[in-house]
C-alpha cells in the first residue's frame, strides 16, 4: 500500500500527465466530430448557434482562434514561471512540487494545449474545395465553444494563482497535506502491543549478527516491512532495520542486520524491500510535511523577508499536527508475524525527535522575536494539557526548557523577556501538573 501511495505521489507531481491526457482526448474528439458531426448537425438546418459559413470563412475563423489561443497559452506559461520563481524564493524550492502537482493548474494547461491541438486538427480538414455538405459545421462550432471556455479558464487560472501565492494559503495547503499524511501513516496499521517485547536473548549489537548495505545512494522512500517479515519467517530469524523512510543513504553502511538464520542468498530479496529515490516523499516519512512547514517559517523569519505573521501561522498548523501525533500511537518498532513472534525490529521516528524538528529551528530563528517565543510557549502549553505522563509530555517539557534558555540569552528588552518567561512558566506549570 505504501508503494502505491509513493507512486501516486510521484505521478501527482508530473506536470505533463494531465495535459497529455487532455490533448489525446482533444484529438479523439476532433476525429469524432469530423467523422460523425455532419450527420448529427447540418449547417442548413436553421440552428442559430451552429456555424453556417463556408470553407474560406471557416479557415479564417479557425486561424484567428488559433492565434489567440497561442497568445493566451504563452501568457499562462509565463505567469506559471513567475509564480514558481516567487514561490521558490519566498517559501522554499521544495514547495514548487505543490504548485506543479495542483490538478486544477494542470487541467487549465491541458485545456489550452488540447484546444490548440483540436483547432489544428480541424483546420487541416477544412479545404476550400469542400462543398456545403462536406463542411464540418459542428466541428468549427465546437472550436469556438472551446475557445470561449479557455477565456473563462484563463480568468479562473489568474484567480487560482493569485490565491496560491498568499503565504497563509500555502501554509494551510501544506498543513492539510501533513495532517492527511499523519493519519495515513499512523493509522495504516495497528499500534504496538505493549505485551510484545524484544525476543529473549536477542542482542541487536551482537557480533553474531551479519550486516548488509543497501548498495544504493539516495533517500529511502518506502520500506516494505511485510516483505521483510516474510523473509524472516521463512528462515525463522529476526531482521534489524537501522534506517527508515526519509534517511539519506550512502552506498555502503550498516543498513540492515540479520540474525544467523538468514543466508547470504536472501540479501538481494531484502534489498528489494527498500524503495530509494532522489527526493524524500510523504509515503512513510512522518517528518516530511513538518520539514516543509518549518522551512516556510524559517524563511519568513529571515532578515530579507521578516514576516513573523507567516511564522506564527506555521506554528499554529504544526501544533494541530502534533496533537494528532502525540495523542496517538506511533508506528510499532517491533513487527510480528501471524503467531505474534517478533520478526522485524524497525527504526521509527521518536516522539522527542518529532517535537524538536517542529520547533527547534523556528525557536532558533525567532530567538529575538518575543511574539514567536510567546506563540511557541502557548502552543506547547496547549499540547501539554492534552498529554498523559510519558514520553510525549517529557518531550514537550524538554522543548519548553530550551525555549526558556533561548528567552534568557536572546536579544530582548527586559520587559519583553519578562513577558516571554511568564508565558513559558505558565506552559511549564500546565505540563508539571500533568505529571
């Protein structure tokens, strides 16, 4: 299932896919209209909206429509490049894939290109020697209708792009994707059973374990743990995975460790359980969307942009995502077979690591901004009030301790520092009351 999600994510980021599909559809429509259109509609039938001119005027009309559409398509492509440049400079280059993968943007580009291809196909079929019966009246009428649709599509496209570059809208779109990914990743399987423990007499650091490398460079996108469990069951052994989705690999290393029961002949099958690519994806990477939001906030707090309001919006969305993560169950590290025996020991994201990734860089970039520090303190206090004593609460209190230290040494005026420290104390009090 994760492989399918990874493939679909990759396909969504392909700008050409929808335009090519619409262009092929336009060619098919052109063939249908040229073949059967004259049998359904006749230019002499008195239908007011049907084109009733001759071949020469039809070629003139189609040529004018084609020229206008070429100009509009050039405008759309130019605006797209300008928007991508602005998005890369202000919000981060990794967010370009969000704009490129937008289905509405792809559909508009596909509509323009498909209409151009349709008009070219019809224009080639309109000959000046055609008689009244051979004239494709319906096909020419449809060309005019498609051009009108393209005009409204251009208006929609400008409206779409104008809203797409607003920072708050980008933050909300990324956060929606993050919350969706969190639900799919964390709730795709059952949580860890507290009764399951590491196999007796099994030492992950034992020299008896055999290490293999994945022999590829790049980011891990998907790990097929079910496949690894099957291999471990066949050999009555245990597989220790030292890497996870989102990690960058060099060609050689201690990536996977195998108990003595697994022969060297299984190494190739084990490597096939890992999908490695050039970029990180959200298929299994819990931290992928968090990193995107953090990048927006850090760029917003840079001296060149200096937009703390966008950073505050990011903090709010991160808090909502962390609520899902901290109040739920992370994926199990111990993966069992059907009989409940541990077969795979996986490397998973730690709660403390997720909390630190969400707030560390924003706290460091905004250490001189009291509004940022106060919002982080309030967010951590809200999370602390939801948590039971345990690892998640300790991670939140640890982040509050870092925030307290940042406020003490940051370049703040004394009254601002007092305000920040007071809000941090309130948040820490909420957390300590839960212990």
